[in-house]
């Protein structure tokens, strides 16, 4: 706070009173275990008492929702919860720490009564408590719906939001199908603060953002998502690229994909429960052993790794693959059907020996 010209002319005569006030504040401040920053003004005189600041790294742990904003905005939020002694001290510490600019908004674990400098340093580590809602890679719309309801969103709200894909920002190229367009990630969304529609909008927005970042033309996006969802459900982590190549090779040869994950998704049951007749039903669009081409929709939420695998699969002639060991995830690829049968027999032997 700055004084007027008149105040400045008379400040010499006030000095004893100010000194007394300063001394009194120091005593009171000592009882509260805080010090003050060394720049600022009190009654127009530069004094170390202008910005209270605690000492040390704090005491009792506390969870704080840190807002988006500058040092003062964040400081106000922290001071309200007694994490720091004042927004002003935090703002100065924020400016002094070059790492402060990287502080992310969200829920952070801090401590009560921290020095401003230690609060900034801890926030800059960005150990954000990811809040509320996790969409698992490979999960279907039905599984995501269940996840949201279990997390506390009202069932009727979730169902109503899913029933209106256009209102969620689903682009035209998706053809009205949400499957595959709800991005797998962890979202800062909770039932008490975020509507079901807004949570779902964030999932669609993340998918669109990733596709734009990958520079995928609009007319290729839906096929990319479908292929990536197949990779997500079929491929062990180390083999995404090879599985993506198998899919491309079989499509190019105009062969049925023959991926049990497609049939399982369509039939809504595990592949071992699907009958031979169901596998051979040419009228069923998800009967991947007899119906050529991609399924009509994605079969789950693909990860970024699966999207990347489809966009840049390695070169190779492979048309079949078998995961021969479910514990190590070793997977073998071939373009020879007889060799494929050998791989399948190898898996069957392993499964029998290991109780599968």
C-alpha cells in the first residue's frame, strides 16, 4: 500500500508509532510460527512485515485443488486453506522459481503451514492426484457407462448423455457411433463437480485432439479407430505393430480378418462360448471368420500406442499370429498357414501343461 504525498511528508513524525506497530506484529507473528517476506510496504514504509510467510516444509498433509492461473491466483487458493501464510509471499516465491511455470492445475498433495518457497517447489514436482474417472484402454462404451455409474454418476444421466452422441461433440465421420471415440485416459471429473455429459464430452474431445495431432484426414479417422481398437484387444504390448501389419495384409488380400475379439464383441460373450454356427453366420456383421473387411464399429477404446501402431506398422508379409505363451506374451507371426498350425499346436501344448 502506497501513501499519499501528504503521508510521505509527515512520515518522519510517525516513525516511533510505526516502530511500535512493527515490534508488536513481530511478537504476534512469532506466536503464529511465521515470518514475513522482506519486501513490501506497511503504512508507506518499506518493511519486512508486508507478506507473512511460514517457515519450513509444513506439517499435516492436506489435499488441495490448485486452480489454473498465475502465482497470485494459486496463492489465494493455498492461503485460504492455510497451506501458505499469504498469497503475496507465494506469488513472490512463484516468480523466483523457474520451475513454477510448469505447475499443473488439479488436485495436489501439500502440507499445512508451508513456507511459500517449499510450497512452490512441491507443486512444481507435479505429483497431481489424478481425479475421479479412469477410462481403461480397450474398454467398450458399455464398460465405460458402468464405470461412470459405479463412480457415482446417476444412471439416468449417463444413459441420456450416451443417447445423444451429437451433443457430445462426436464428429460426422464417426457415423453416430461412439464406440472407440471415448478416449482412454484419466480425467479430472467427479460426479459432484462434472455432469455425465461433460465427462463424456471430454473423452470425445481428447480423441479428436489426438487425431488432429496425428494429422489424420477426417475421412480416414473412423477406420483408423476401428483398426486401432482391434490392435488394442488382440495384441500384446510388444507386438502392436506386427498385429497392425497382419490386419493390413489380410485386408489387402481381401481375406476375412478372423479375429475372435471381433466376434466376442459382437456376440457380447467370450469367444469360447461362441458356437461354430455363430462363427460361420454370414448374416452377422461381426462374424470375422466369414465376413470380410473391418467390423462395422470399433470394439473398444484404443490407446495412443495402438493408434501409432496402425499408422506406422512395420513391413512384413505376416497373415497369421499366435500368442504361444500367455505368461510371457511371446507371439509368433507367419505368412505360411502350415507354420501357423504349428504355432497353434505349440500354444495348445503350453496351455495343457499350464492349466489353461
